[in-house]
């Protein structure tokens, strides 16, 4: 955890590619470099990352929680939403004899850290593709609760990283915690002694369709017996799948609390799932 300045310089938004952003200007600043109130936690995280990288720290896992200051109209005091932001760079795991060169932190590493926060709070959320000028094109998303965007997620744009004299990929997210609702009351169910029925499906769908949308259709069509669904592989081959298509391998688990499921019951739900995928997404279940 780090604690950065609540103050920022007027050049911060230029370095982030957000020139013209309206910030609260201090009447009596400590210096010209700290003459505004911050509108994002990202600036202080990047400043601390640069300092650590310049001193040979190869793997960074930084987060900060604190207020940002958004200018209000009509001369009122600024709004002070409480944000949470995290920054990751370098290898995602320590090197070992089995893995001397672990993969570097990327979009999905930042998404995993965000999921640990929001899933731990029991809050339904999703990441939707969305452009941000300070994030890498195609590797950026907005954090959505219900239908409201409450933050951003992605890899920083190379030009932004270079503006802080850093020469490697940086992934980050920032979340408005004030917009996150109170965790719901936990409801517990009896643990059933009846076994799961597991199967894998290969779903061919347009590459533009998010995997989250595929899983949503699967879960809706497979209810109430479909207990779990998760994507575990992605396959691309224009000759076999058609141009612009992708095959998602999905692992399904069916379960009932009061009985052992029969093959016929599972087969009926599989047919419902296949029909819903075709009708709602134009997808098909691949035989092999």
C-alpha cells in the first residue's frame, strides 16, 4: 500500500493524454508542481513506480485508496469520491527453477486483482471494452456495476508509460468505491452429497462477442441445474472455424441438491444451452 500526494501538477493530465481536464486549482499551493488537487490516483502510483524502477525494483504491486477531487459547478466545494487504484508491472510470480522467466503483468493480471476485490465483496460486475486515451487500444475496459461505469481497467498506453521514463508494460485499474454498494447478506445452502455431472463444450462464436456474454447465456439457459461454467481455452483457426470466429472451450458442471442427475436430464439441458447460444448469439456447439 502506498500513500501519494493529494496534490498534482498541471502537467499531469497532459502526460496522461487528458489535456484540458478541469481540475481544482489551489489558491495557495506549496509549489507550481503541486498547484492542483488530484482527479485520479494513477499519477501518484506512476510516480512511485518510476522511483522504484529507477532503483532496480523489477516487480511492482502497488495500490492506494483515497479521495480524488472533482470540480463542482456554481462555486461549490468539489466532490470527493473515495477511489481504489492498483498498479502492476514486471513478472507476475517470483522466478523459480521450474519457471525461470514468469510472464509479465498484463490486462488479465490487473483484472484478477480487481476480481479479488469485487468478488470478495459479493458484488456482481463486469468489464466491458471501452477506449481510454491513457490506456492501450484494445487492452482497455470500463468497470461496470449494473449499468453504471464506476472505473477503468487495462494496460497503460506506451506513450503514457514513456512519459514516466518506464520501458515495460504496466497494468492498472481505478475504481470508485463510493459507487460500490454494500455487500449483500450471504445466503448459505446445504452441501449436497450428490455428485456433479461434468462436461466440456466447444462454442464457436464471432470473435467480437465477449466471453462473459457467452457465459451469461449458458448460465441462463442451463438453470437451475447448471452449477458452474468457466472458459478454460480459446482456439482460432480461420479455415476450420470461418473468418472472424473463435472457439471457446467451456467446462460445465451440473448438480441437483436432491438427486443424482441422469444422462437424459443433462442432455436436455445441453440442448437448451445449444439452442439459446444459436438464437441469442448466432453461436454453435462444435462436435470436435
